[in-house]
């Protein structure tokens, strides 16, 4: 059987087997994912030497074909790798949890469908696999804490809305320009209205998948009910990879985004707003998972901003940021999952001082947090740097808006760092609450994936050009990316290491260690060192909440006033109520009126139908007379 | 008058075979359900009329003369009248009378249209009428009858009441067979046989979209399992009319696929509604919940059927909906947007239905155990929807070769 078919069928078969043979679920699932990874590596290597295609035939005039090229080969590899890591983590994490059986099935179904999306040779074939992911999303979100069924419905409706928009866009483009190949010989310029509308509709689907505003609102809600493994798998890895993959395909291969300034500005505005709004919301969160969820929304903004520039270095930066974000965000969700599992809570208020108890988790979380905040020399810095460069390049084209985008991106980065300082302090440093006294490090299967990911953060940052950019990103794009600025990560790393060394020396031999510790006191009176006096980090950024205008906006945001789901369901429900109480009522009344008219006529006629012979004879005479008159007049 | 044509002829190609298979499958499933559930009361009358209804549906599929079709049409209405009133309560009788009166009145107008065709063309044989032009007025008169039978705005009004009153298998036959009789006539007369003015088809398409939107909206605000399904049927019939009124390759293929996808899935969902009602004693969505826990197989099967109707791959409903959108967008983007909004309604009320009936926790304390045999029927229907979606090229190929058969001979 062809490798492409195996990439679809192996995870599917493993998922079904794991679902049926419950006793061997872990084995089947994990082996299935590993085999899928093996095939992904093989296909990736093949894709380096050129495009590989596999035709399945033609149905209803639509060519059904699978194909892999450099870009899809790269994303295929990422998807399979993250699936393996998440599954490894979940073997222990999901044990005994509600819905574990379905979890493994849907993870593997998701893997199979993602492979399908990436292997599809045209948009219509892709639409099929893309749609099945809707079921995966619902299936993964359905079990969980109380209220999860509402969250799953919300996710289904929002993503379903974007899927329908995408379907319409794909059909529109296909009807106008023929069945759209994923990588035609030359991209189509965005000039005709049909092309522009089609592009925007399909991009809406891609953006919703990636979790960009305004179609993001299910992600923070899901963080409240779904297990961490689900968050790490769907919004953090799979959806980002697929959404940005499609956006890249759309902007570079299928259409030429650089040909339309207005569309680029729209995309960049969406990106910039997503960065800022989501990070603001993240600042004021009280739960680890929800905070991370808002960051995973915020980070999409950088990718969209980068691709929206239409400048080669910006697009490459966006794509690279997709890879980086997936690495550190999955790592963050997984380590936060460990903390939540062993600490039994993800309320920031109830955590603290876990660095000593969970050192491995702490270090991997720290590295990933610094990476997401864009601290050099980690990977997040390099891709953000490339995105900034793309935005700055816009100046050469005379784009007046670029300073705004640049400010938004940089401010977003600062606020991200700020919010992770709060998080690291509240989770791992500070005082440890009594409830966490017996917390211990997660097992091997649970700390290995975050450690691998943290290692990747460092590797892809320090050797950014040597490994990811030259090996994965640049070959995936049909663009000539100019070498980036004067940023030299290896040198920087050495400098950072040197400064860390100097810092250590200062710490060891300086006065820093000679601090005096004293018990807490207020107004000269000692306070008992108990839970009451524990300082938590939740309120770090409370002042943000009290800024004028912003405080009102945040308040409304927390209540869901900007949630597109509420708007959507509200307006559709309103339409429904109008239909029910106006259209339906009026029609019923109309029919009832007709009925009573008929009844009235019948009652009237019953007077002439009284059984007396003379009357009937009279009627016959009258009728005959009229008949004869008509005949005579003719 | 053309006397060479044998007016009492039943004949058909692969398209007719496809439609008859769909109607037959739904009829069979409903009969199996009835065998288990309809055990007391007017059993003989019930089964006679069920068979008459299904048979007249299949008769309409194969008939080659409009007058024969009309006779079967009224026979179906008669059977429907008795079946809806099966329980013979006050409300059931009223609902049955409504159904009969709306159908009969509209059929009378249709008869006027048919009479006009007969007067102008001298025949009602579909074989002779082929390729001839049908003016706007008689076409509209015939359409009135079709809209009443196939429950489309503004004549859907009898349908929700009938669904509320009728026994569950009759509901399945209603949405899977009886309402498709109108679709079949529309398809045979306006799409395959006669040429109608473009304005007429545009009118039908517009009406279909509006009907679909209105009914989708009502379904979203419905209070019971059955009434959601009832209005959903109206909404989905709009999609079928939309596809068929676009004619052409995609319109016909998608329309017929949609008939199949909807009939199978809706029948299964009505059975589910029946099971849940039997088990909980009522069908109010506010007071249901947690069926997924007590009966996961039923939840999975019903979920699959809902996804098929909502047009989510890999179920057959996806391909049907996709085809309708392709056919529609070819003609007008605006109608396509309307169809997509209606699809969104469908997704929304299906999610709402699933969430309130299957997800969450049980709100009715004493749920009786479900009938395993009927759960099995629902599961089979769900698997048919799934399998048809995975090998979607088989039905598509069947319809394709049927179309060359029917239109190639033109």
C-alpha cells in the first residue's frame, strides 16, 4: 500500500483498535503514533528531493489526489512528532480519567485527519479531512469538568462557522477558477473580487483553526474544562500547525498575497489586535490553564502578522513562529498539566514554591516561558525578530500603518514577559502553600516531553539558521528570503552565558547572599507565618485592571461581551424567535382564517340544503334559467 | 391525443432505482420499528396504510404518466391522514385533518395545473412531454401541490402538528418517503422532463432558501426533541429544492444525494426520539440529558446521524451539502451565503439537541431501559450514512450513469 494511504490508515486503525481492545489501549495508541511518525520521517526525507504525488482518480469532476512537497513534508513531521509527545505524556496523565477511552481514539483520528489535510493535493480534498477535525475537536472537549458539554458545543459552533465560511470560499474560488491545486505552478494575484472574497473566506477558516481573534473564544473556555493533554494537543499543536500551514499555502502558493495591499493590511490588523487584546486578557487571569490559553491566542497574532506582511522574511518568520510556538506552548501546557495533576489545582492563588518539589518541570517550564516571552537566545526571539523585520520592511513600500503594527508586536512581547514572570513566581517560586507540602515530581513519561521541548527551544534558538531555518523553513517557501539582519545567535548565547557566569560569581562572592531574614510584621506586631499571610502573585497586574477605559473593556471581556459565540448564537436565536413568533404565527392564522371562511360558507350553504322538495325544484329552475340565458346571450 | 402511449406504465432507469432504494430502505426500517412497537390498537389498519404509503411513494418514482402520479399522490395523502390520526385523540384527529386539508387543497390546484398541461399538450405522459416547454402558470400551480406535499414555506404549516401526533415510525416514513414524493415529482417533471422558465427555478430557489432559514430558526427555538426534528425536516427539504432547482450536473447529483442522506439520517433520528420518549416518558429537551451515559451506543449513532444532516464529513450529508453549495454558488453567491447560514442553523440546533439530550447529566430520574433491537436499527442507519460517505463515489457514479441514461436519450 502507498505510504500516503498508510499515513491515513495506520493512526485510524490504531485508534479503533485501542478503542475496542481497552486493555491494550496505551500500547496500540502509542505504537500507532510512533509508526505514523516513522512514515512522516520517510515522507519528509522524500519531500526534500522533490514533490511526490499519488492520484486516486476523479469523482464528480474533482481530481482526488494526495501529494507531499517541502512545506507539507515539514508540517507532517511536526504533527506526528507532537502527537507522539502528547501521547507519551497522556499515557500516565489520562490514566483513570473520565473519557480516557475516547481521548486516545480522537487523538489518533486527529492525527490521521491532519495527515490527510497536509497530504491533500487540492483544496476540496482538504476540506473533507478538515471537516472531520471538527468531530475530533468536539470529541476531545466533551468529557471534562462540569460544563464541558457547553464548551464543546461552543467550540463546535465557532469552528463549524469558520468551516462553512471556508467551504463557501473554496467553492467560490473553485467555481470561478477551477479546482484549486494546493501548489499551482504560479500563484494567482489577488485582483478579481471573487479571488479576494474567496481568499478572505478561506483565510477565516485558517485563522479560526489557528485560534486568531475574533474566532478564538472557545480556547479560553476550553482551558477551564478540558484536561491539559487536550489543550496541548488541539489548540497548542495541531490547530496552530494546520491553521498556519493553510494560511501560508493560501498566501504564498495559491494566491500571491503581496499583490494586494488592502488584504495584507486586514491580515496584519487582525494579527496585531490579536497579539494585544489576548495578552491583556492573559494578564488578569487567575488560572494557569486559562492564562496559557490566552497566550496561545496572542501568539497566533505574530504568525498572522508575519504572513500578512507579504514580505519574504516576514512570512518565513511567521512560519518559523508557528514551529516555535508549537514547541514552547505544548511544553508549557504539558508542564502545567503536571503541576495541575500533582498539585490538584490550577488556581494561581493555590500554587507556589514548587520549584524545589518539581525541579525538572520547573526548568522546562522556565525555558519555555522565556522562549514565549522572546528572550534571546531562545527560539521565540528569532522568529519574532524576523516578524519585526518583515514589518519594518513595509516602510520601503510606503505603508503608513507599519509603526502601529510594530508597536503592537513589541508591546505584546513585553506584556507576555510580564505575565510569565507573574506565572513563574506564583507557581514555582514564592511561598509554598501547606496543601502542596507533599507534591512530588511527575514521572518519567510526564516530564520527558516537556524536557525534549525545552531542549528544542534552546537548540532552535541558538542554532536558528543552521537547523530550523535552513533545514525546515526556507526550503518550504517558494520565496527568496534575504539573510536576516545582524543577529548572531551563537555569539549572543556566549554573551548571555558569560553574563550569567558573572552574575553567578557576583552572587557567590558579593553581598547578595548576606540578606537578613525576619518574620513578617505589620505595625511592629509579628504575624503568624501561616496561610493567611502567604503572598500570591495573582494580583501582580491588578493595576492594569484599574486603568481608565481598559478596566471597563476587561470587565466586559471577562463577561463575554466580545465573544463572537454569544453574538452569533444570540443573533441566530433572535432570527429563530422572529421566525417562530411572527412567520409561523402569521401563516397559521392565515390557514385558520381560510378554514373558518370555508366553514362559514358551509354554514351558509346549509340553509339552502334543508330537505324540502319544493326548494330544490326551485333551485333547479333558477339554475336552468341562468343556463339558458347564457346560451341565449352567446 | 397520443393513444400509442400506455398510460399505466411503470418504468425507470438508474435514477429511479436510486430513489426507490432510498424510499424502500426507510420504509423497511420503519416497518421493522413498527413490528416491535405497534402491537396494540388498530394494527391491521396501521400496517395496511404504512405499506400503501411506501408503495405509493415508490409508485410515484416509477410512474410515467402524470395522472397516475396524481392518483398515487392522493392515495398517499389518504394513507397519511389515517396514519397521523392513529391514536385517535382529539389533537391527533385535528392534526390529521390539517394534513389532509392542506394536502388536498393544494393538490386540487395542482390538478388545475395538470389539466392545463393536458389541454395544451394533449397528453400527460412524461415520455411525450419530454423536452417541451412548460409555461410559468401551470408550473406554479403544480408547484403549489409539491410545496404542500414536501412541506416548504408557506405550506409547511401542517407538518409540525402531524409530527407531534403521529406514531414514531410514521414520522420516519413522513420525512423519508411521503415528503420525498413531492421532491420526486419536482425532479421528474421540472428537471428531467419539461423545460421551465428560468424565472420559475429562481423563484423556487429563493423560496427554498427562505424556507430553510425560517424553519432552521424555528428548530433552534423548539422545545421538544420531535419538534426540532420536524422543523429540521422542513429546513433540509429547502436544501433539496435548492439543489434540484439549480439543475445541471451538480444540482441533480447533490439534490438526489441529499434526498438519500436526509431520508436515512432523519429516519434514524426519529427512531432515537421515539426511544428517548419511551424511556423518559416525555420528549422535552429541558428535562432530558445524560443519555450518552446510560446508552452510549445510541448516543454515538444519533450523533453520527446529526453530523450527517449538519453536513460534516466523512458522512454522506457532507457531500450532498457541498454539491448543493457548488451548484448554488455557480448561479449566485448570495443564495450560496443563504444556504451556508441555513447550514449554520442546522449545526446549531443539532448541537443544541445533542447537548440537551445526550450530554450532561440525566434530569429525568427514572429512565426505562431502551429497546436493543431499535437501537440496532438506528446504529445500522448511522453506519449506512458513514459508509455511504466513505465510498461516496459509488452513489455519485450511480447517479451519474442514471443521468446519462435519462438525459442522454433526450
